[in-house]
């Protein structure tokens, strides 16, 4: 991937055309900016992630289970599209000029906050839980994996996300509840 | 800050010289690259953060208190040097070409992991805690604040970090506390 070899900002559209064996002019027939190119690659997985989050949000699962599934899904996409997601997370997320992408980012945060808020309101999570801060903390912990996760390590991205979610959920649980079994113990 | 207005990668050394009212040639007498310039700005707070973490790691405080203080210190630096830290986190951290900076990043992770591991070994934290994954999750949650924290919000960066640390620590705490030390055969 030419973005990853040269860095997103150092990559010119000419370099991409060259990597694809095309003239720059021909490439411009298809795509008009580097951001558009990157977004074309990350659109299918991002849409898939958002759709599954939205379905999950509507389901009857307990909030803790929804969060665990969100974290695993997030990590699966991250692993599958690693270099593209890493570029997206650090170069585009939160500062895209595209309203469509800003809305997708916001929608993800909104769904996750709503799940956490639901867990708080039903007494599963501590009443002092701040849904937005908690959502951003989990998203940050997962997105930061793009900076240190390597495919050659002992654990898959999904296994790491499972551990992050386990600690996170244990932290959210209302203190007077019997602790939920840690999934580590069960596996 | 010219990096922040134009974006780090779109900023040329000429733009910085112009913002400082200097000729580009004169600026080159002092500094030879954008990365060097950014690092010159973030070196004092980064050194300060690392020094205080290293002092803290040696202290007799409980691991949970150390982690709370690390999180607050991290957020204070983030708030004070916000645009520079944001550029550092997304453009440099984990991919700097400077060995000195890579070593500072590693050192931060190493100290934080060691504190978490100490809490695990003394029975304060759950024995299933993975010190490295936990350290990276906390660093990720705090660093991600550069993408959403705004100074005009209700809470200061330090107050947000305090909440993140509270959830994180509640997640790490051994579930059967306060109780007799766990026998070895449980692990």
C-alpha cells in the first residue's frame, strides 16, 4: 500500500497512479483526491461496522454484551483493513472535510453512548458513569491499537479488544452487583 | 499556531518563518525540519511528564493512586500544550524517526505497565490483568482526547482524565477484595 510505505501526506496522486500502472490523468477520471481514494477503501467496512452497531443497539441483549460485541467488531475491521484504518484514524477521523464522514463518526459515538446510558439507567452500570466520556475512552483505547498492534503478536486484534472490553465493563459495573464472570476465565 | 491552522503536513517551513516574521534562510539557522521544530516545542512537557512518571513509579503510593496521578498529569500536559500535543500524538507518536523520541515513548509505556504489573502482583488488581494491554488502553483513551476535548466544555481535561482513570481502575481491581490473598491454584 503506497500510503503506508510513504505516509499518507507524502503520497501524491502520481505515486498512486504509478503503483496502479496508470497515468495520473486516467486516475483522475475515477477519483479526484487522496481523501476520496482512502474513503472509497474504508467506506465498505465503516458502513458494515455502523450497520451492525445500529442493529445491536436495537437488540434485546444486555448493554454489557452489546459493548463486548462492538469492541470485537471494531477490532475485526481494524485487523482486516489495518493500514487503511490506521491512516483513517490518524489523518481523517474527527477532521474530515466530508459531512458524510463526520456524520458517520458522530453516529458511531451516539450509538455507543446510548448503549452505555441504557446500561446505567437499567442499573447494570454505576450511576456515576458518564456515557459520552466512557464511549470516547473505549473508542480511543481501540483506535490506539492502530499504533501498537502487530499481526505477528501472540493475540489477535479481537482477543486484545476482548480484554480491553472486559476491563472496561468491569469498571462500569454497578459496585453492588455480583461481578459478572470475566470471559477470560471461561475461554 | 500555524501547524494547527493549515495542518502539520500542509505546513511548509516557509509558512512557519512567515508566521514568525523571519526569512526562511534565517529559520534554517535554528531548525532544520518541521519535526525538529515540533519536537523542540513538545520536549519540555514530555520530559516533565516522563520525569514525574519515573519519580511516581519509585514512590510508595499504591498502584491505583499512581495510575490516577499519571492520568491527571497526562491530561494537564495535553490541555496546556493542546495543539502541539495533538499534532505529536497523531503525526509523530509511534512513528518518529528520532530514536530519542521512540525511546521516550517506550519508556512511558514501560513505567506505566510496571505500575500496573506491581498492582497485579500485590493482589490489588485482578490476576488476569494484562499490564501491557491495560497500559496501552489507558494511553489510547487519554491520547484520543486530543480528538474530541474542547477547552470550552463543562469539564477540564484533568476532570475528564480523572473519570477515565476511575472507570479504568474499577475495572482493574481484584473482584474478591477485600479478602484473603488468593491461593496459587486459582491462577
